[in-house]
């Protein structure tokens, strides 16, 4: 019988138990919207850390939009795929379009609040699971530019092969389920209800231990 989490809250509580050694460190929980935010909120609260978000979107190949040739985050562009038949003009145009959308999404979630510095911090990157790994890869590469003290990735589930790969490029990789046969992140949750923008904003505006979440 396939192991399943009840929901994201159940997964977050299990992850938090494995992250207790980082409690009260000078760190930041970096959650990937939208599904990673409920998990990040609980982990941040239990570890006594501020909660941040990381926004990224892939650049699709012009002949196959599902194939990522790179990604865009608020900190820049990362090219990580085959660039055959792809012009610099296409990459620039797509990057500008995606960046505009990311800035609009950030403003929706965070308003005018500025991101916290990650320099010399323990950064815990959180999502509700890893499928292809492109978003987590973008997050890791982006965080490394900020010269953190250490990078930890914490997810409920990831394919065994991808989990092994990421374990080699971060300081700690926490993953509860590492199946050799993998179809979709949602198949490991009894309740994998969609997280809305309103849900994300609700979590980001809640309080942690009596004080507003530091953003």
C-alpha cells in the first residue's frame, strides 16, 4: 500500500520533526507558492524563523513549451537546457514577460514589503513535493547568489533519482518519501486540494508566536 500524507499540514508536521536541529537558528524558511506556503508556515512557526516566498517560472522551448530551457526568478535568469534553435531575442523576450508576471504576483502576495536578506543565513527551501525538480533547482541557484551560511531543502516527497541528485548540491536534503516509481506529487496525499492566492496571502499575513511574520 502506498504511503500517503493526510494533507499538507500532516506533511509539514512530519518535516518539522526532522528539522528541529535548526530551531531558532539565524535562518529563513523560503516557501515556494502556492502549495509550499502552508507547509512553510508551519515549519517557520515550529522553528521560530521568518517566512519568505520564492517565485520562479520556467522558460519553455519555442517548439515545446513544456520543455524548460531555463527559468526566471526575481533575482535573474538561469539557462539550464538545450538552446538549439533558440535565439537570444526569444530568451530576452520571454524573460521580460515572465519577470513582469512574477513582479505582479509578488506585489499581490507581499504588497510593498521587501524580501529579507539571505546572506549568512540558514535557508530552508520548502515545497509540497518535487516532480521534475526545475523549480527547486532555480531556488537553490538563486539562493546561492546571496551567500547563505547553509541551504536545506525540505519536501514531503520526491522521486528517488531526483532526491539523490539534490542531496549532493545542498547542505541537507530532508525528504520523507522517495519512491522509485513516481507519477505525481498529489498521488501521495489523501487531500491535495488546490491552494489559492487568497490562501497564500492568508498564511503570509498570519502571526508567528505573537509577532508578525518577518517578510
